[in-house]
C-alpha cells in the first residue's frame, strides 16, 4: 500500500478522533460510508466505536469489482487527537467533524468527505418474471357437469397417434354425460392483490391428452410462482374419421375452454383474479383452441357445427370424390352399384353428426360472463380462417412453431402431412363396422391418388400465416411475435410422452415468461446489464420508480438514475446487484444480476 492510500484511509476516520462535538452514538455500526479523498473513491465500515477506541475496515476503489478489506484501529486522547494504525503502520489523526450522517475534515491539508449510504431495504417483488411465491395446487376443480361428449382425457402414451385413435374409435358410437375439470395453481399470498389468469390447454389432436401430461404441471407451477392464477383444463375429445367432424371436435373444445374461463370469472373473488388480464396458452390442438377462444365468434364458427353441417360437408366431399356436381349423395349413389349402401343423411343422423352444437357459450350456462383474452401463447397451432383475426385486434399473439412441422402446418396445408400414409391399410382394416360407409368413400379417395390426411382433415393456416396476416393489418393493436424453430419437426412439449424437449427450457419458457410479463407491465420489462464495474438498467422508458440494492457491496458512483458503479467487499460471501421499483402502471419489479 502506498503512502498516498494510507493517507486516504487516515482521513476517512479522523472525524471520529478529535472533535469534542462528535456524538459517537450517531455512528452506524456495520453500515458503509462512501466518500472520496484526492479523487479516489473509498468505503469505510465501522465495526466497533467506543470513546477511546474505533476499529473497522477500509475498501479502496482500485478498478477491481471485488476489493479486499484493509483493517484499521484507533486510539484517541481526551483532546480528540489520536493515532491510526493500518497494517502495522501508524499515522497521526487531526481534527475532523461529524454532523448527522456525514463526515468531513482535513488531513495534512487534504480534504475528505464520507457519507452514510442511505437505506436500501426495499421490498419490491419480481412480479410476473421471477419466482416470488410459494404455490397452492388444487386438483380436479369441476367447471361444468353433464356435458354431452365421448371422453375428456386420454393420458399420453408412447404409442403412435394412429394406434391411439384406433384404440378408442369404437367408443364414438354414442355420447355420454361428461364432467369437465381443471387443475388450479395459484400463489400462497395473504395480500389482496388481484392476479392475472393463465389458461393452459393441452394438445392431442382433439383425441387424446390430459392436463397432467408432462409440461403442463411444470408450466402451472412456474407461472403461479410468478404471480399468476393458472388453470390447466381438460375438455371433450373424440371424432370420427371425417374432416368436418374434426372441426366439430375443435369447436367442442372451444365451448369447454369458454366455459372454463366463465367459471373462473364467475369465481374471480375466490381466486383473486383480475378479469381484465386473461391469457390463454396451448400446444397443438390446445393452441388451436386458445386461438379460437380469443378470435372466433358465433358468426365465424365452422359450418359443420351448425344444423346438418357434417351432412352437407360429407356430401360435398363425396361430390368432389366422384367428380359429380349435384346436391346430395342420393344422386351420386344412383350412378354406382347399390353395394355402396351409403345414405349420408341417415348416417349423420345416426351418429349425431348433423346436430347443431349451439353457440360458443352453450356449455357455460349460468356462469356465462363476458371476457376478452389479452394475449395468446400459440405453440404449434393454427386457424381455419385468417379472417377471424379481425374480431379481436387488441389481443397479442406469441407463436412458437417448427418450420418442418408435419403435424400442424407451419404456414398453410393439411395436418398430419405424410404421417398417416404408411398406416392407410391398417386404418381401413381396424375401423369398426359402423364407420364402414365412411371408409368406403375414403378408400375411393385414396385409390384416386389423394393423401388420406386430406380426407381426414381440412386445411389450416399455421403460425407463419397468422403472423404474416397480422403484420399486414393496419389496425392491429396487440403485439405479434413469431419464434420459428429452425429445422424442427418436433410437435410437443415432451419427447415420447416422458421428458421435456429442449425447446421447453431453451426457448419456450423464458420467452413466454418475458412476453406475458411485458403484457402485464404495459411495456417492455427492464433489463439489468453489467459492463465491468458498471450496472445499467435498459428498457427503462416504462419505469416510474427505480432503486438500487447491493448485497455484499455498495454503490460508489451514479450516472443518471439508471447507471451505477459498484464495489463489492472481498470478505462477504454473496455479491449481487438488484434494480427494483415500479412500472408506470404500478406493477413492481426486481431485476437481479449476480457478479461474474
């Protein structure tokens, strides 16, 4: 240590040594005093203060992020003068002054000044982006009873979808009264703060899946820890091998999701839900349902969901199949052998496919409540009609989609592209007798060289098409963000029904967390960045109140309100910097940066 530095240390403490007016009771033990001596920043911490003895630590700014302490002791005379000992070297103290929380004085004609660091015990929570709550989980909260359907869950297995389909297709003969339920995750918190609602909708091609499948409990826990009420729902599943019955299955899922939100809005006081902050997230069929929940209205529902809808659609497909332009399958039948035995009108009525499924709010019943979806998280989803996006131009969309996805088209196309072709013969052989009239038509379709998936599904507009459409809409008010998973043909949160895929951790969860946080704070979320000894808050246009908290160190210098220089003490175990405060809409934030 140079003599110059020793002088700096000496001057920092002279104030306690020589002035009769010094009130030692004002000295804060263990708290940092920051000041300068000959343009060198320094920090002093007093460990012990008595009338005749002072001891503590010095930290000198030497352009290192972590500085080791320099120990000192003093012996004072009644006159206020005394001796300072630093690392075996002894120096003479001269008169200084201590007024309230500030120390000023001279040492060998060199001025010095030290100020007690202000209180930094701020209690702002990192709402919506970082973990800040313990979580309560409720299982199987029922949101609708006696709803007509086939089944409401089919746990994920390692089987291929076609195997799963054939395992339950025999149960499509008739419907039963179903009970619809959800799992709830919400913060353990005693405050009266209202929480945003996040609805999670699992995937499974409207045929299988479950709210407890890998990924959904993890998301429920994750977002509840950050201040959301999360509801992961089950909904009605099942469809016959007809494109328009798949659409009916998707519409039933929408009706159920609508009912789930209405139930939660109805019970918003019990769960502490802010009904103006409702988000929906889903994967695959769940993403389709989330998009429909936000954008579909009764005018834009599929025609197959109306009275006689599937009858008309099947007749239309039959006309395409046989290249005959006429109204009704009866005319088509007259052109072929009676062995076809197909009366679409009778078949559709027998299977209940020609009935009107009713308006979107049919399942909600007495709990039907108006609401709007603030944002949708679309993971591998699509819509049938881009025109319906105009129904809610203030809703934001965050999309994730692999550009090689064979299940749901990335841009435009038919679902399950080339996925079903290897199983066509097995499909035709294993479908039960009551589906044979449909199978006969489908066999002819395939024999004419047309892909089976174009019989089983209607074309869809995927995430890229949705993103491009919104980008061209001048009156769009929500955000529109697409994350393309380059070269990815994966189509699920998990791999083989068991382990979460890499996109879940690397992309989906961090981006989704940030996106929803920014929806909640009304603008971009702050970011805390480090550059050497300096820490800066960027994206601060939305900040109304900003404070700094340093663990194991102290702020040495400020540049404006959003940039500080930090010195860390080498004798403390933990080092971190936090920027905390409030956004303009009152939401709290707390961004932490651990030292590198």
